[in-house]
C-alpha cells in the first residue's frame, strides 16, 4: 500500500508519493504538473525513510490505491496536501501565497488605531471576494474518510486529530465538554482548506492561495466555531492567533451554504448534523487553544479591547474563547476547560 510523506530533509517543498520494493524506497514527486510524469527520487532505502520519519514536522499518510500513471490524479492529491502545510510544490507555473499573512497585515493596523468602521469595511471586502470563488466540494477533505490518529501530541495536528476521533466515536456525533454547555462543540473537520487557483484569485492575481483552518466545529445549538491551535511547537502570540481564526471565520461565513450542505450529510466516518444554523448575526465563535505551559493573557485592558474591536467589526462573530490546554491530561480530549471568554456586548 503506498503512502504520502513529507520529509523536509528530502524535499522541503512538497509531499511525495512513497512506495517500496524490498528495501528500496520509491519516491515520486507529482507536484511538478498534472500532465508530466513524476520526478523519481532515488538513493533511499526503506530503513532510511523510516528513520527520517522520526524527525519533527514530518508527515506520513496512507495514499489512495490508484495507478501511478494517472498524473493529474496524483498532482491534485499532492497539491491538496501541500496547501494544508503551505508548501509551494515544485510546479513553477504559478507562485503560492499564504493569505493568512496578508489578512493579518491588512487587519492589524485598523485594530491598533481603533478604526472600527474601516475594519468592518475591510472584512466585508474579504467576505465578498471569498464569496466569488467557485467551490464545489462533496467532502471537507480526505479526513472525512481517513483515520486521523497517530500524530505526535506536541503538534497542533496531534491535538486536532484526537479531538476529531473523539467527536466521531462509534460513528456518532460526540460533543467535547467545556465549562459552559453552550460552548461545547464537536469537531467536524480538521485541516479544513479553501484552495484558490491562480486563474480565480481575487487577492493575488496569477498566484495560488489558500485559507486553512486547524478545525471547524459545531455546537449543540447548531452554530459553528473555528478552531485555532497553538501547540508546543507553535507560536503562542494570542492576538495573531485570534486574527488567524477570524480569517477562517470570514471564509466559513462566505461559504456557509456549501458548508451547511456538507454538514447535513454524513460522509465516510463523519456523522451528519441536521439543520446547522446559518451564519447570520452573532452565531459563530473563535476557539483559540494554547498549550498550558505557554498560555498567558497580556496584562491590562489593551488586549481585551483589541479583541472586542474585532468582534464588533464582524457581525456574525459572537465570542472569542481562549483555552489553556494540557493535552497530556486524562480528560483531554473529552473535556477542555476554558480560561477566558470575550463576548459581543451588543448585536449592532
């Protein structure tokens, strides 16, 4: 059975197709284009690959059982995985841009200067641009079908995978408890990705882009929450993490009809949720989860005020919830205690 691997020491730009014959590793780079044969990477044994896979930041996933000469099929599979890790691939026909960085650069100055009106207008511009992008997804991504267990607990994907597997245990929707029942959630999808082609990019002409969510959850009342995870190996600056989650929330609101259609239908190992709430005023939450060893809220009122500005500027946003997480605790992932909640003060 073939696998998909990402090993920075072999190729820092792309996932690779990995199979083997006896002790010889067969590595194929399908990222170069949909119509070209893959580049074969030689000189590695299976023992060397297994050793390299122990390094931090590597990925190993089961690959579909599909013929290796279907170049377009594998190119699309690899590009989806690359977009999730913000990898450029080795296709030089178009550059790749990380929209989260652009979003932060545009949004942060309005918050610093307390310019709510222009901040609200800029968020609406992003929403309208995202609404124009054509997306026809029948699933969230391959994690609807694949087993997500086995990732290291010190990485964000390790937290997300454990929450995902708990949330769909026994093919039933299970809710992760918080200290407030109205904020309990079930994780529907991880590494949720909106890819934007170079031919259909309203943000950066001629470049491929994507917006990735660490996770998308649904609450008991059918409203959604966007999960942003900062595990041990990640940065823990709370404001930037909140802005990253907000970027995901804008994308979710822009594509709410498609997302609601996906959620209402079971797919693979993901259970259905009947009648999710449309994202109108004050109905979506941002959940920022930080390793308890690094968690802190800045002193004074400036941080709380900056988050309140974000909430006021985006009407669908109801609250921002911060969690200090110990992933080694016996309760994780069935229960995650919240530390701080900043709610919308009005519906204006």
